[in-house]
C-alpha cells in the first residue's frame, strides 16, 4: 500500500467515491465524471471510464456511488433523475450499465449495499422514501415511508447485520428501521436543529454518528432503551460527510459542506480542536473513504481532484493552539490557566510512562499539562444596583427630559450619585424649551429675540436714559409731564434721523421733513444743534454686552422698527400718534409749555422688584410676540458718542457631544457598560453627534446584553435588542427563537399550530393536567413525566401538591 500523498485531476468535480473490497481500486462519480482508478505505489492509473456511449443521459449524472461489498464487478449509483443504476464492470461491451430502477419520483441522494447480504441495496431519495432492492430479482422489494421531506443518508448497521438500518432526513430527525417492518420505524428522535446530511455506524460499538448543518457532529449511544448523546463535536461550518477511522475507537473524519476546504480527523474525547487536519484540497471536499488502514484515506473535492492522503503528512492544529487562557465571571473573579513544564515531572511518573505500552508519535494528541489559578475578589461586590437599574430604567416611550430625570432618580436611590449626575448633565445639555446646545435644530435669531422679549418684557422696560412711549397699538396717545427742553428725534424712510420740535411742537408732519444725506443725527435742544453719529444705518444685533449707563434695547433692530417710524425722546413720557407709511410718530403731548411741571422722578418707576420675577403674562403691558413686533417704541440716544458699533457677532453654539462621549467612554472603561449603552438608547438620534464609532457602540451594546444574560434579565435584554439601531445587534432577536414540539402519539412535529397534530388530528398531548382543556398559550411541563398544562394552573397546583396533577404519581418540581 502506498505511503505517500498522491493527487490526480479530473475534467469535472466528483460528488462521491467508493473503494472495492480489496481497497486497491476507487470509483469516483459526479455530474460529468464517472471513472474507476487503480491505486498504485506511485500514483493513480485510470482503468475504466464509465461515462461513454452514444446515449449519455441523466442516468450518468451521479449524486452517490457504492461498491458491492462482495462482488468487485458490481457498482450502484444514485442518479439526479431519480434512478438507481446498477453497473457491471465485467461486461465485455463498452457500456457497463446493467439495470436501471425507476422507483423513486425525485432525486436519489444515497445508495448503500448491505455489508454481508451482497444482493441487498437500499436507497434514500428526495421524495422522503427509502427502497430496498434485491439485485437478483431486479425489483424493489420493500418501500419505507419516512414522512419527512427528504432522506439525505441511509446506512445498514454492521452490528445487527440482518435487519437494522438508519436514515437521516432534512428535518433533523434520525430514524432506525427494521427491514422486516416497512410500515413503521422502530425509533425516531430529533438529533439536530437543522438538516442532517450524513451518518455513519461505528465499526466496533453500537454508536451512530450524525452530521448536520448546525455545525455539529453527534455520537449517539443506541444500546440503551432511548438514544443518548455520548459526544458532541462543534465545527466551524456545516458538515457534509463523516467516516469513522478504522482501528481507532474515538477518531472520526469529517469534511465541511461550505467554507472549510480541509478534512479534519477528530478525537471525540477532545472535541474542541481537530486531532489532525489535511489541507491538500483548494475547495470543499465532497467525499472521503478509508482504505482499511488508519494511516491512509482518499478524498474528492469540488476542485476536480482525487487525493490519496497519508497520516504522517497531516498538520496538527493542537500544536499551534495557545496553552494559556483567562476567563472572568460576573462577580469579578478571574480564572487563569497556564502550561506546566514537563521537566518538573517526578521520576516515578516518568517510570510509569516508560512501562506503559508505547504509542506511535503520530497517534498522540498534543501533550500539554496546565494548571488552573483562581483569583477571587475578597470584597463583597454589590450587584443589586445593576439588576435594579436594568429593571427600572426607562429607555424609550417618553421625552428625553423625563427619561433622564427618572433614570437619575433611580441611580440616586441606589447610591450611585455619579451616574445620577451624568443623567442630569445629559438632560441639561440635550434638552431645553427653546432648544438646548445639543439640539440638532437650533432656533433662529428671530426666535431667540422673541423668546428674550417674552422673558424680559416685565423686568426690563425698553428705555435707556429716557422712558418708553406707547405700550399698545390702538392706544392713540399717552401723556406725561416733563421739564426743561425736549429732544425730538425723527427717523425718515431712508433710515436717517432728523431733529424735530421745540417746546411747543406737537410733532412734525412727514411732509415737512427734509431728507438728510449725511450719516449724522441732528438733535435740536432749545435752539442748539448737535451732530451725533447715526446708529440707524447699521442693524443692531442682539449681543451679550452693554455699553454706557443705560440698558441696551433687547429688541432686535432688524425687525422693522428702523424703517418708516418716527421716534421721539424726551425727559418725560411722550405721546405717540399715528404716522403714515405704516409707522408711528412720537412727540410731546399735553398742554402748552407753561403748564408743564417738573416730574417727581427723573425716571419713571418700574414695577415693584420682587425676589422672583412673575411671568410676563401678569403685567398689563404684556403683549403677544406678534403684537410686539409692530409696537411703537421710543428710545433715547446716548448723550455722547461713546462707541460706534456697526454689528455684534453672534456667539457660536457649543458642541457638547465630545464631552458626553468622553463621559460614556470613562464609564465603559470602569466596567459600567450599563451606563454607556443606556445613554445611547435614551439619546436616540442625538447619539450621532457624539462622534463614537459604530464598532464601539456595538461593543457596548453586546457587552450589556451579555451581562444581562448572566443575571437572567432576559426581558430587559430583549428590549435592548429591539431598540438597537445596529444591524448586528438587532438581528440577535432572529436567532434561535423557535422550539419544535412533536405529537405525543405519532411523534410528528407540530407545523401549523403548537397544539393540534396534522397527522392524527389529536390534541391530547396539549391538554392541561389540571383543567383538562387544550393549552393554546404558554405551556409548562415536567421533564420527568412529560405532563403539564397552563402555567398558572401548574403554579397553583404545586403550591399545595407535590405530585403530578395528571395522576401518574410522579413527584414533580416546579421552578
């Protein structure tokens, strides 16, 4: 037997291969290839090409091939058109096709000869049936109905050589049949959560290995009354083929259906890493077969190659594995494992090793001795705050301010004042009645001015040195007493200011005004002319600073007060009358000059100053913002040109996102991932301004969900998953959410409803043991006796009783 790795390429990929009884010939079969090779010391030699002839139909397109266990000249193939074809290599003609069985209605997935009865051939098809053929009679002698969608593999048992065979299907079930009883299987059980693609009987023990799309290989003990899982191997991809290694009880070979192109040999006692791996193929392997020797096997692949593998050329993944590991639990304890040097092994242990039977170097698993160290936190770590916070936090459904206030209160009650402060700061920065700094839609300057007018209309009268004029549109005149001279200031339609009036002037007529061309304000006081720089040319902008002794007008001068208005300023109150062009005129009012009296106060009294200003609506002069925009106002100019300001720069909005992001990163670094994840959920769309990358956000969310699972807060974890905006987090709710239940009578899975069987039309397995009614909602059952009922009925029953309510006598326990 050749002891070196060999390879031969073909014109197309093969789906399966089989060895003859002497293990010196191999047949490969696929959709476009069907050949027999002789295995020699230096390589493969083609001995027969079965894909020849004039009529190359679908009978030559093969899903599987089997070689008769006693007759070297007989082959059987499973065709894609539903045919089972017999081939006779001893025929002298060019075509070796001997007989075609057209008993299946759909594609045949598997064919297998009986290990001792060479004339028995069994097949499994996509139509959900299995047929046993007697090749001597050239007909199907028995048909087995699996009542499943598809049969993917079928194998005769080597232990019960006359009757038993196993079949696996796409619904995850394994069926054990007796050839003498085609009406019903002897055992049926659900082996995997996905389709089962392959099975293989152990040559020595009554073990059955199954491989599935759920990326696991399971070894079932069938000697007991019920099948029991003895070993489970987890792989990185769906498993398509498996074969037990001869003369090695605990070794099994597997090849993946997708992704992984290597062929792995597993030690089922150490199922976490392959015992050996073969990487000669460049695409996924589609079939493998041992040559009767544990050191040699053959495989075919989608890369159109047939490879002869030798175990000495295998790679050992365990040799590259990290022998050290670390893990943490929710309580903060740390477990650390490290390798121990074998040089410190005592001499007695070495002597025992020498006296034992030596094994081949290639058969030894990676020898590594390690020790475990556990580091516990001595201080009692209080985790009640995490559980209470997770249960009581509000993450959606209310405004940002309400959620922040509520969560801050919860943290304060639990003694976490720093977290409470962070919630309060988030509310302050991201929420305001006028739109806070973190508001993605900040208010305009007009809205700010209107808001400021509402707040300051009661406490800040619109005056500087003089006083205000009229307070409402519709009020035609307001008079006051004044002494001394009166200043009259008139604003023309060009935005220029001209002086008007004297002691007895009752206000100027617009028709008598002459426009000025210079940019100065002319003021006449008792016949004396003053020239002041004009402040009406450039618009006044709301600012944060005041110049001079007076108060700056909080109204925005761009709202139209500077165009078409006549403003008068005097030492006392002035009266305002209507003016053309949509404006108003303000001038001295009252009687003749000799009747004027010195006012009792130089400045008009404001409202009484209180400790806390009442709302503006309580004052008689309060107007709505829409009315105030057309309000006539009198403003007295500064007595001297202190400073000429053309415009004030509006301060920029402060971006607080990086501050909040730094706070969340700080809490996450301390291990408080709850604060970071909850704040992201509460902020909603405002989280985009934090500048935190999506990978960090996903890390926080997944970490929070993981900790919630450790504390069994599954409802909170589901809420976090549902509210998540990240696709990788949100899709967690779509994984492993289905439980499959079966009928207690016929064992058929419930497909449409969870309480009525489609086959036997019975709902007995869904009856409540207390009220004897069908349970259509939550169902609780005892894992010992399998009886149950409505969850509330079972709870009430077990408060006063210990035995099963169905009367079976089982001592049930409820958690």
